[in-house]
C-alpha cells in the first residue's frame, strides 16, 4: 500500500516536472517576441526543476535513506540566479534595441526618457600594475 | 661532500644578489663577495690534503643506466683551475662592484656571474665525462647571459649570439665525441679512461671521437679557425671579459685538452692536430693583435694567441711540454686578467678604448699605469716576470719534438715569430696607451678610479712579479701536481729558474724581444695598409653570411607551411595526423567481426542529439555568437554522456571547463566582427572536406578500437583494488590523478601555469591599449545592481561549495581541479558584475605569485617525500579521531591537490582577466539576434 502510494506520488511529481519543462521550452520557441519568450524558461527552472527535485527527495526518503536536504540547495541557487540572468537579458535587449514585433514598436514597459546608449567607458590610463 | 658544496654554493648563492638589491647595491655586492668567500673557504679546507697528493673525491650515482655519475675529484689540475676560478672570481667581484654604472642592474649581474662561477667549477671538478658536458653547456649559457648583459647595445647582442652559437655547436660536437669515447672505452669516468689509454688509441673510433672532442675544445677556446667570436664578445662589460674571456671560460677548452691528454694523447694524430692548430692560432692571434685599434680587441686576440701557445705545448705532449703548458695557464690567467682590468679602468675613466685617441696616460693614472705596464711586460715575456719563464720554456720545448714536423728549425722559427709578434703588440698596448704624447682631449677627464678597481689589478700584478722572482717556491709545487694529472707519463722534479745559462731558448727570446720592438716601430706603416687595402679573410663575415643564409632557408620553408593563414597551418597539422596515425592504424587494425550489439536506446537518442547539434553548428558557422552557443550545447551533451557512463568527476570537470571556456571565447569574440567573411573558394571546400573526413575516420577508428578492446583491464583492476589501501581514497579517478599518476599531474599543472603565462606575455606584448574604468562606484546602466548584490551573496556560498568539493575529492566525486574551477567561476562573476577597475581595486589577487605558489606547494609535497627517504611524490595518509567530527583522514595528496587548485585558479583568472582588459573592437555592430542568414 505504502509502496503504491510512494510510486504514484513520485511519478506524479516527475510528470508535473516534465510537463512544466515542456511548457517552458515551448514558450521559449513559440511566443511572439523576445520579452515574452523570456518568461518561458522561468517555468522550466522553477516548477519543472523543483518538482523533479521534490520527486527525487521523496523517492530517497521513502526508500528509507532518511531526509537528505542538500538537493534543496540546487533549487535555492536556481531561485537566486535565474531572476538575475533574466534581468540582465532584458536589460541587454533594451540597450540593443531588440524589436518587439514586425512593426518594431517599442515595448510598453520601456520608459522613453531612459537612455538607451551603450555606456562608453572612458579610456583612461591604466593604474600601475 | 665538501666538493659538492664548492659547486653548489655559487650556484645556489646566485639567488642572493638580486634579492639583496632591495637593501641597495652595497648589500648586493656584499652578498656576492660573501658567497665567493664561502666557496673559497670550502675549497681551502681541502687544499692541504690535495697538495699532499690525496685530493678529495666524491661520487653519487645519478643516472647509472646512462653512465652518468655525479663524480667529483680535486686532483692537481682541478686544484689549479678551481683556485684560479675562485681567486680571480673574488677579485672580479670586487672590481665589478665599482665598475658597474649606476644604471646597470647589479643584482642580476652578480647572479649571472655566480651562476657562471658554479658552472665553471663544475667543469673543472668533474670526474665524469658526461657531467663535464652538462656543466660545459651551462657555462655556454651563462656566458651568453653575461656577454649580452648590456642588452640595449646591438653589438653586445650580436656578440652574445655569435658566442652562444659557436660554443653551443662545439658543445654538441663535444657531446658526440664524449659519447663515442664512452662507448668505445665502456665507461665515462675520466680516471678509468686514463688507464684504458692504450686500447683507446688503437680503436677504430679513436680519430672521430678525438676530432669531435677537440672541436668542442677549440670552439670554446677560440682556436683557429674559430677565433673570431672572442673579439666580438668584447662588447661585454670589462669584469666579464677579464673573468670569462681571459682567465676562466676560454680556458675550459684548454682544460679539457689537458684533462683528456692522459686518456687520448700521445698519438701522431694528437700531435699534428693539436700542435698544428695551436701553433696556427698562436701566429694568427698575435698577427691580428698587432692590427687592432680597440684595447680590448687587442687583448682578445692576444688571449687567443696565448691559448694557442698552451694548446701547442699540449700537442707536443712531452713531460716538460705539459709542465710548460700548465705553468703558462697559471701565468696567463694572472697577467691577462690584470691587463683586462686595467683596460677597463682606462675605458671607464677616459671614456674610450681606441688606441688612436689615447696616449700619455701615465701622468693622469699614476697608480694604474705602472701596474699595466708591468703586466704588459709579462705578456710580452720580459724577464724577470712570470711570462718570461713560461715563454722560455715554450721556446725550449719546440726544439725537441716527439714526431717529425718538417726541418728541425721550422717549428722553433715559427715559435720565435710568434713571440716576436707578441712583443710587438705588447709594446703597442703599453706604449700607445700610457706613454707617448697625450691627445688634446679625452671623452672624460681621466682620474684614478676607486680603490675597489685598483686593488685587484695590484694583487694580480704582484702575483706576476712574485712568481717571476720566486718560481720554484711559489709556482713549482702546484704546477708539478697539475702536470702529473695531465700527463700519462711520470712528472717529477719540476724546477724553474730565471737563468739557465746561454741556451738556444734564450737566444730565441732575445731575437723575439728585439724584433718585437722593431715591429712596433714599423706598425705605423703597415697597420694602415692592412686596414685599408688588404682584406683579410674574416671568419666573422663568413659566419654572419652562413647564419643569414640559414635564416633565409628557414623563412622560405616556413612560408610554405605557414603563410600567415591559420587555415593552412591547421590543414598541414591535420594532414600529418591523418597520415601518421592512419598508417599506424592500418597496420594494427584487427579483424572486425560484427556482433549483435546491445545498444541502449537512450544512448542512441543522445548521439542523435549530438549529431543534430553539430550539424547546426556547421550550418551557422559564420555567425560566431550562434555557433558559440551551439558549441556550449555540445559540451553540455558531453557532460550528460559522462553522467550516463557513470563518470561524475569527468562530468563535473566538463561542466565547469565548459563555462570557463565559453566565457573565454566570448571575451575573444568581443574583439572580432560579428560575422566571419566568406572567403573560401570551391576547391578549398573540397580539400577541407576531404581532410575533415579523413581526420574523422582516423579519430573515430581510434576511439572505437579503444572501446571494443580494453587491453588495460588489468591496469584498471589494479587501480580499483589498490585505491583504498594504497592511495587512501575511494574515488579512483582522483586517486589516480594525485597519487598513482601524480607525476603526470605535476607536469600538467606546470604546463597550465606556463600556458597562462604565455597568454599573459602575448597580450602584454601585443601592446593594445587597455580599457580601464576608474575605480569608483560601478555605473548602474553598465553594471546592474541586482547582479552585483547577488554576485556578492553568491561568493561565500560558492567558495564553501568549492571547499566542500576539494575536501571530499579523495573519496567522492570532486577534487582539486574542480574546486579550482568553482573558485575561479565565483571570482570571475565578481569581475563580470562590477567591472575590472572596481573589482581589481577591492580585491587585488596577485596571479603570478598564485601560480608559482601552486606549483611550489605541489612540488614541496613531492620533495618532502624524498626527505623521508621515499621516492618523489610518494603519498602518505593517516586516520585521526577528532572529538566532535569523528574520524577524519589526513592525506598528503590533499596538499598536492591544493597546489593543483591554486595553479588552476591563478592560471584561469590571469587569462580571463587579462583578456577582458582589452578594448572592444572599434568596428563592432551590436549583435542582432533577429538577423537572417544570407
């Protein structure tokens, strides 16, 4: 009985994880413009990887090897870094004036007064090494 | 043991003067003097025993399989030469302290000088022929460094290159001759070679071995026809000339001839070859010295001539000839060193070395002039100085030759001619510089130099006079001992005296002296004649023409294989690999029996994905950013493959290396345009395709052979079985890396360090302007705050993960290399997040010391094993019980791993940070991801 329950639970979690990974990948390819496509991988990394990690945790715990929590570190690192990389990608896209659609209109979230220039670093004499 | 110390003290002590420079030039010179005194002390402690005839010996097997042993001996010949090297070395150090100009790097100079001193001592103390070759080459290299010391002068660089080429080629010939001699005699120990003389002389290989060894000796001692490099080497600072090119290094060739005379001498070939070359050199050198305008050039040719005299005497080979040769070695060293030093004083104080602008210096240099004149008189062979005694002996020996050499009067007449020419140039040197009319102005107003430059000259000249007046007391004992060691005949009862009665030798000396003075009178007529109208065959011009021809040949060969286009060079490389490996494979290819393979479907899926990715990379290959991303995907697929094949260490390493390499390539791509140019023509496509296909077939076959037939199963079983008991860890891969094959890893880590330094040198040498932001708060739009904060938070976490991987590497997947990569990734993130200027300002990691420290630590763990009597890099592990943590294991392999980590961090960071300092390409267009392929 317990075994059947554990198998069902773990399989469900794996399926959920796989489904969201698929959704994320589809979003990455099929959404209409860059800023929308940026949302795709977030689903894969949070719900997708999270569910798979949870499945692994549950599986090992129910096997009788105890609760090994260091897999959660993977999720923590992902939650730390994924938003930052998305932020950087968005900033880079804005700076490089990546068009949003076939007409090239500016995205709504972008403030027209903000400078779009790639900052030019002043070329000065290097400090003595 | 003391013998070994005498050589090691200068070699290791060479590190001191550059380090002591931070306390000033005086401290640096003082440390050089101390090192020389220490070596002198060690040497002196062995002198009494050596003088009694019981010289110390030392033997340590080094590579017994090759016959190379660290054998040292202090017999008479070695005693004489080592005394000269150390004594004159001390005086040269004193002289150099005051000679070197303020702008010269003194620490480096003394380091080179001490290195040379140690190498030269190695040559003379060695009792094994192969060991002599090793130290011989070392003297060539250190003398190259010393001659080219004033590297900003073109003539110094030319002279150093010429000296190194000629002495290096000679060293190669010496090695060949030594190998021949060792093989025909069965041993490389010089003492044993001596006792085997009779069988050596009658062997078929005797003449080739002799010729090769003599080539080495003649090139080193600037004998005819190789004499032209010595005057070119006069571009060195004068202390170098007086030490190397008069007293020690050029004497190495003569030393070799004397050392091997008991083993190879006494045959007709020896007599004609050695004697003939010596006599020819005597005449050629003395003649050219008469034509020289440069003071040091004159002395250089004079040195060549006197060395020819010594070589001729060794060629004659009778007992007294050998005695005369050894005596002249001693005397020549004394007066020539002092002459060079006084020439240096003239150059240093008056600013010129040209005889045409000098004269009458005895008024302005009242202390130096008489000393120089006495030394010149010794060089000419005037009584009652030491030069007279040895020249008399020489002339006497030419009257009794062991083999026929033309009419009885020919050789003595030539010898007298040589002595006559010597007198001529000695008078030229002394009179034209110090006596006679004074020119209107000198480049610098000459005054007496500091005492440090005058005392060595005085001491050496006093030696000349002392030996001249009391030769039996001062010279005879050591000469007798040295001659006994240089001859296969008995040498006893050596006596020198100033007056032997009216002998033919005295007559010849008289003719030479009078004729020489006459020659000096005639110089003002014939020297300009030679200068302007008679072109003498110049070995130097021939040498330069040969070298130029060789360089042209290499250039055209290089142009065929490497015309500056990367594609051609790579094509040649791949072609050679395909041909070489392919031909080997064809020989070894086993029969292929197709068997039903059980292939895992997921593996097939992975391979299909890989092929897809590579196909995509090919399709997009001209869009650089896209192909880089695809290559990253290929790397990830490889990591997954490793995980599938149950190799977690490799997967970890592949992942982290992938990240670092992608960052590296991105930085490099920054400098290139976004798209590569379409440049290949159809035929080239075909050629490239065929080459790529061939390489794929070869590599694929190789891999397949490796996988289907594991001949190393015995090895892998051994590693798996011995990993825990022998290496102390359960992670076999890591144990193999740091324990079983630790020496390989040591080498690879050193190569990594060298590669990083090479990248640094290349970037540094490119001279590109570096883009440098001022170290202030990073600008928000370029360096987003979010990234900066998260990077800061991640740094300690990543470092902890790295330490965790490092500590558990021995027993579980991890290890030093992966830990190093994790550390580097974390630190690179800081640079990415906040810019180079700001980060460098806050966190100044010294990359070069880090690499050096890593290699040092890794080497230290190996050396400590030796200290415990174990072979290099033998590891040790022990289990300890610690209260709270439980049982922990300490292994020396962890220290080795630490060295690996440090080097990896230092190397990787150095490459990445220095690449990122370069500016963006000025013609860059932003990469637009929405562009279509044309």
